C-alpha cells in the first residue's frame, strides 16, 4: 500500500511539472519577438512573455505580446498588406494583358512592314524607273496605314481615296505621253477618280478589307491596353476603417496572442475578404462582357477581319488596279478628256512611248500558306493563345476573395477548421460565410459594409470597362465609334459601316451591288487643289492650308458613354 501511494504522488508531481512547463511555454512571446524583429520592430517594446491585453483596441483583450504601440503600427500596415495580396493575385492579369498587347502590336507592325517591302520589290521589278520616280506616293500610303494602326484619329477611307486620286493623276500622263498635262488639269483628273471607275473594283475591295482589318487590329491592341490600365487602377485599394480593423484581427491578432504560426480559419478569411473587397467585385459583370468582346474580336482577326490577308492584299490590289487601268486606258482617257477637256499636245522632244506592262502579278497566299513573322508565328497561333488566356481571366474579381483565402500563406485549409484562428482564439469559426458580391455583404459578421454608398473609384473603372467594351463591339461590326460620319450621303469613316452582316463582299472578294461602300467619297467638286506635280516628287494630298477641305472633316461626336464619363467626374455632384 505504501509503495502504491508513493508512485501515485510521484505521478502527480510529474503531471504538475509538465503542466507548469506547458503554461510557461504558452505564455512566452519568443516566436512573436522573432517575427516582429524581422519586421524592424525594436524588441524593447515587446514583452518577453504574455501580458494583460486590457489596452488593446482591435485584438481580443486577452493576454497578449503586443503593446498599444505595436498594435497601432500593425494596424497601419494592414492596408499595404491587403493591397500587396490583391496586386499579387492580379499580376497574372497585368502581365498577360501587357505581353499580349506588345505581341499583337509588334506582329501587326511587322506584317505591314513586310507588305510594304513586298510591294516595293515587286513594283521595282515590274515598273523599274517609273516606280522609282513615284516611290513616295506608295510610301505615303503606308505612312498613313501605320499612323492609323498606332491610333491616329485619321480617316483610313480618306487616306485610301487620296492615294487612288494621286495615282490616277500620275497614270494619266503615262498613258498619254503625247499630251501635256498642267497642274490644274491634273487636279481635275483627281476629282474624277470615283466617277471614272478607272481602277475597276480593286479600290472598293481594298477599302473593305483594309479598313475592317486595320480597325479591328487597332481596336484589339487598344482593348488589351485598356484592360491592363483598368486592372492597374482597380487594384489600388483604399480600405475602409472597418476593413482595416477586420484585416488586423485576421492577420496580426494571432501574432499578438503569441502564436504567429496559427492561420486564420478559411470561413473567417472569406468573410473578411468579401467585406473588404465588396466594391471591387462589382467589376465582375462588366469585366465578363469586356472579355467576351475581346474574345469575339480576336476570332474576327483570325477570320473575317484577317490582318494578314488584308496587309498582303494591299500590293495585290494596287497591282491589279494599275493593270486594269492599263487595259482600259483608252476608255479612261476618253472619259477624262470629256470631263476635263482636251489636253494640249506635248512638244515633240518630250514625247515618249507608253510604258508597257510586264504582266507580272503578285502571288497570293493559299489558306495553308499563311505568312509568318520573324518570330515564326501567325495570326491563328496568336488568337488561340490569347483566347485561352482570356478564358483564364473569367470571374477574376468575384472570385478574388476565394483566391486570396485559398493561399496557404493567408488562411488555413478548409479541412483544418478545428485548429485555426477564429478571430478570438484557436477553434472552429461558427458564423456563416456570406455570399459573393456587394449586396450579400449587408449581413457580413466581420466587416460592416454600406451597400447604399457606391464606391467612386470602382464606378469609374466600371465606366471605363463599358467604354472599352463598346469600342470592341463596334470593331467587331466594322465600326469605329470614335468617329461619326457627318456626310449627307451616309458614308463611313475609318471603316464605320462595314458590318459583316451586310453583303459587302462577294465570294471572290469583290463588292456586291448595293454594298455599304457606295457614296462614301466626297463629291468631285469638293476636292481641294494640290500643290505637288507628278514627276517632281510628292507630298501627301493637301489643300492650301495643309489639310482636307473643311466640309469633309469628320468631327468627333459625343456619345452616350462620353456623357456618362462627364457625369462621373469627381466633383460633378
């Protein structure tokens, strides 16, 4: 009996000693001091063991390792921590949109440069010295195409119309070397370019293909840029006071309790993040429409608005147009003489034989032989890649709280709900997790959210998404909403009106009767006089003031979205 009592007493002493050791370990602030020291806190303000937490204003007023100063400094850090988490999650969006924007932009530029080089090589072989004398005319066309591709608000229709007018002014003297054509006469010739139909259907076919493809390419690159800029602005958070306190309880109160390794419960994290990010999740519906519009336009770039085929067709159509004019030179000359009068005979010594066409034509690409850039890619590969990336961006904003709380560095795994930080202590988190979106945060147990007060920065980004989406949708239909046509004949500017639903293109690439292109040019009498003469170099077509006539200008017309932009300017209300 005595031995049994002795063993029982010894066991009790050992248990008491173990319990005392565990208590001393639990009351130690060693781990907290180590974490705070790594963050630059002076250890003199951190107690070595737990102290009473009656002074705490955010964390539970239990035993703590944090003095008032430390709690305040940690609470000031929480907005930066939250913004860093959101920025890290959005890095995929920013990097992908930026890299694809550069990739498409470089691809389009390279294709256009290749088209110009191809035209120059072919025309040099075909026309030799005659092409060399008028090289600047073709260079000027590609300058305008590049400017339009880079976002210049210049009418692409107008640039093409000017090119054909100037080309006709140079071709008529070559077809009729026995006559002398003064500058005034050639101005009359240029004004007749539409009525003469001197180049056949090639100008119309080129205009349809080039304007739609270039508009789509430009709008797509600008859409990627707009998406990148909107994301960059959206992740610049301004957390409310309620959010800062809730995020402090989520991320730093376990540290103050002396258990920095204890992760927040997943449900606790979701409620805090959904409350803090309630406004930013409102981007999601408009973000989805924006991504859908980008995807649709990407598909058009690989199909109906193929930029590869459009850039390749420039040299082909110009070559076909010149050959058409040469084949119908007598009829065209007769119409010119009828409209502008009979020219005077040229001096005998200046007469020369008409230039004979070599009959060479540009080689067109078969569908299986699409051109590739120096990087070894083509539009089909680019479109497939960007569509997959856009698919991965779906529902990013509404799923952002789930993305953040799914990170093991931020919250405990959902399977570890019994041993996690619930906001007060180690244990299961009991409140229900609120639904997604702003409206569902009205009963958020962790963050008080005023759902009746719109967040102005988020509203501005929603509006920016709507504007970007409208431009993309317009480009999908061959329309540039930045330019509104004011001509009485209902013509188009920069590709406006080239809707795929209209029978503009026949199966052979020609323009069908009653197509959308008819009557889009100014009347012949509206053409301004030119200063430059054929054979003496050229400058882009211009009037005496250096531009187009004022009655053919295409002013920007404010749209409904423009008015909305004004209404959302800070301070308007």
